[in-house]
C-alpha cells in the first residue's frame, strides 16, 4: 500500500440482501489521482459496491472512508466531493445539451454567476459545441455519454465513479470515452471504474481488483495480475518437420505437426527470449516466424473467478 493519500479506503465491507451475502468482507484502497478498476461478472457485487461508496445504499458492517470522510456519518459532505455516472445516461432527453448542463449546475448549487462559464468550459472540454442546442434525446450513444460525464463533473468532484461507462457503445465511441477518462486522471480527478471489459481495465487502470461472489480475489497493477497466470510462451514456426523436431529436442515445449509450430514456456523476459532464439541459431535451426504470447487480463479473470479455489493476491 502506498503512502499517498487515499481517495477511498474500505475495510471488511459486508452487505447482505436477505440471506444472500452480496459483499463478503471486501477491502479496497484507492490513491488520489489514480484510475482504479473493479472487475467482475454480472452479479459479482460491482454495482452494490458503487452504491454503497456513493452513499446510495447502507452497508451492514465494516469501515468506509471516501475522500477522508467516514460513512455513514459524513454522507452529506461526501456527496459534495464525489460524482457518479451510472450504467445509463442520467440526462433529460427533452432538454438540450446546454440546458442539461445548466440544470446540473443548479442542482449542484453552483453560484449563479459561475454557471455560464462552467457550462461553456465543459462544452468545450467534451467537444459538445456542435450539439450544444440539440435535444439530448437526439444524440448518439457516445455523445450522450460524454454529456452525462460532463454533467457529473459540473461541480469539479474529487472522486468520480464510473459504473460500466462504455456499456452499449460502439468501438469508436468506446475509444473516445477511454481518452476522456485518461484526461480526467491527468487533471488529478480520481476515477473509480467498474467494467466487464478486460481490455478497458488493462488500458486505463493504475490498479485493478477482481471481485467474485462478493470477495476480492486478486488486486494489483495489470502487469502484476497477469504475472499470476501461467501460459506465457514463445511460439516458433518452422518450414519443415525435421526443423520442428530438432527445435523441440533442443528447447522442449509443445509441438504441433499440423501447423509446424512449437510453444516454449517463457515469462517474456527479453534475455530469456533471446537465449532461446540463440540456442536455435547456434544449432543452425532455421525459424520462419516467431511471436511472444503473454497472459491477458481475460486469462486472469477466467482463472480467478467462478471457482471454489481462489487465491487472494496483495501486492
């Protein structure tokens, strides 16, 4: 755990609905100015976690501190420091983009004299100028999502919760949204992101936690989580079966005579990969093509979730 100030600190959080334990003692620590991703399948408890952290749902036991303030005692003050963008855009389809932003400003109790400048700033920042007078109901999904986040930022929150913000967006709109999130983090906004898209967490998050059946089963940087899963290998392709057989005798690994390929385990470290290739070169074994394959967050997710044997990793 870092010495940097915590935007969010959770210890032994429990929540049940009836006889069902939705959150079973989770711990979270999110540093200020970072992007933190919470991964989990449907029903893992992601949205319940967000609702608790944003003061929308009481919890049974544990401690929760948001921007240094304890819940539930300081819920009102916490709400003044955070913002939430849920899975579905919370915009008024009848109002225009500008009207939605002005409405959000009034609801956030911004001084009247500052509203026009703040709305203008967010319209420019989120590239909404070309649709500023268009009714929100006529916007594309990606543009509506940008407006939704702009409304969440109207009061300059310290901590922004994004609950599956790219669900339903096309690939181009998703890329635009990723860029928006990167810019927010660069500006010092702490982002707490829930997602089912493993690539999204890999590209955006400083740290990732994997939630399964109400428990955190792994946490770390994307690279630390990938290192937990075996399967990294060097794939070598050869022109003939004799070359494949010679390489297998030298390096070991798993060979495939149909594709004339050999998979040799490696952690991806450059000296190790170079040593493997040099051994073949020393024995004059020609290689037509090679590629390095590393575990992905998809591999981590599939390995760590939905099983009874789980290993919690703290790094």
